[in-house]
C-alpha cells in the first residue's frame, strides 16, 4: 500500500459549486485500488513544496478571491510551472483555470493579471454560459465522452493556436461559446469549466490522474474497478444534454 498526497489549494477561497468532490472521488478510487490517500489543504501565506505532493487541485472563486490567490501564487509560480513541466498532475476548475492564462478582463472593466503559464486570456461578457455540457476528449490515445455542468460568465480565448483544449464541445458552450473548445490540456494538467463535480461522473478522467500519479511514484495499477454506477451517472447527463 502506498500513500498518495493530494493538495487542495485555497479551499476557503476557491470553493464554489462543490468541486472538492473531485478530491473525494480520487481518494475513494485510490482506496479501492488498495492504496491510501491524504488530502492536505493550503491557504494564503502557507509554505508548501509542490514536489512533495502527488497532485494539485484548485476550484473556482469570485473575482475578489481570485485576485487574492493570484498574488499568493505569483510568489511560487516558477516552482509550480517547473513541476507542471515535469508532469505533476493538476486539475484546475473554472476560476483556477482562468488564473493559468495571461489576464482576466471582468465585465465591469477591471483587468486582473494571470500567472501567464499559457497564452490565453479570459474576458467577462454579458450573460452566463450555463447548462449541461458534453465533450469529445482524447485521453491516453482514446476518444471518450466527458460530461459536466458549466456556469461561467468569463469567455476564454486561446492566443496560441498550438494550445490543446481538454475537449471539443458536442453539446454546450465551452471556453467561449464560439470555437467549440473547452478547457486546456498540457502534460498531466487539465483546466476546465466543468463542474458537477467532474471526476465522479467521468471515471476515465479520474483514472487518468491516478495512473499519472502512480507512474511518477513507480507504481503499476494493474486492476480495473467496477464503474457501473459512475457510468450510469455519466449516461444520465448525456440524456439530459440531448
């Protein structure tokens, strides 16, 4: 049995829409695979070493919370990006996803800087993009459907055409409601607007993270879980989105 450590970044600030359920999903699946899992919370001003965790998760927050988190993360951004380049698994949802880009232009005209990890920007526009969403995504060489729920006022636009989206929108809005892209994928990082939370209804994505963490630890996952309930939940969202 191995111990996996998941870092929950700024749970008191970036905690909209119950997305911490992604962490509970990973912990339970790791237990089913025969391993143990610790979830550690990190807040503003905390010293943390991202080389000592197996994965990072951060959810969404309001503009005010996002700005506080940006200022705190900026001091650690070089180390964090180096770990991302080396394959550290990261799941960034909604506001956390927006922070990875160059800037966020709010609908009231305020400009907030991003971490500039990737060449995209987000702009607040009139009306919110809300509803069930279905993607076609390629994970570990296989095309799969990904389901979730989106609720965001910001529209994200890639400025670098080489950036890879998390998936192509089949039903819903995605990054901006125009180009049919959703989220971003880079090494073992996924940034996405999909709430729900994402992982319980998409076991293939949960296991992508578990395999990525395991490979970095030199551990082989050689069993399959019975995902009947997870796949049933997945199918129910597909039906609602029709």
